[in-house]
């Protein structure tokens, strides 16, 4: 199957520059700013890439687009990517300090979906949150970088006396 894209020269140039930079190992960290290079020439900007991505997406079979989106999401929340949403983490800290249940959106690697969970936070670090999960009715460990949203509820809780973060 051949796909024909109707890209402008500017759009094709942006894709080429990004792929060339990636091929040469210049893009290592996906969060790097590639808005400007050393000569103040725009390499790529997100606004300019959005229409290009839409064109490519429309040209692909729906199943391929779906697979690609899942691959990208799994990569974003992979165990090697420890990027933490700071505003989410602040809410978790606040919930823990005030002993209030927090409702989180937790990214599930196998389904590539965000699942809502209510958690009573018993222990937290920048890497993990350990707490009672109301969905599973058990104490669970959550990777902080996979928590995509958080909302503090009004429900108070107490940490059991027999809680041991190492078990």
C-alpha cells in the first residue's frame, strides 16, 4: 500500500529536520526544546507539526493510527520515563498531609487507558505512592510518573497502625 501526502515544502522540511536530527542521535530527550537551533532558525514548532500529523493520520489505516497512539502512550509512561506531573504531585502531597482520599487517573500500560482510582496515601516518594486502593480493596504501589491526574476528595482516612511501607 502506498500513501500519498499533500505536504507543503515547509511541512516536509519540518518532518525531514526532526527525523534527520533523531537519526543522528541529536534528539535524546523527547522534552528537549527543538523550537530554535543555534542560528535562531525554526527547526520545528508544535503548532506547525499539528497539521502535518493530522494529514499523516488521515492517510493511515485507522488500525495503524490506533497502534501508533498506544505505542507512544506506552513510551510516555514507560518505567524509564520518570517525568512527574508537578501539579498532580502537589495534590498527592496535600492529600497525604491532610489524610484525605485522592482520586487519581492512573495510566494502565496494558490497556493504554487511564483508570480512575481512589487512594488513601500511606507513604509517598517522588517515584512511588503506596496506599489503600478503593478499586482493588488492597494496599497497592503506584508509580508516580503514571499518575496523570489527581483530585482531593473530602473523605478522611487514617493510616493503619500495622502499615509497613516495606511489605
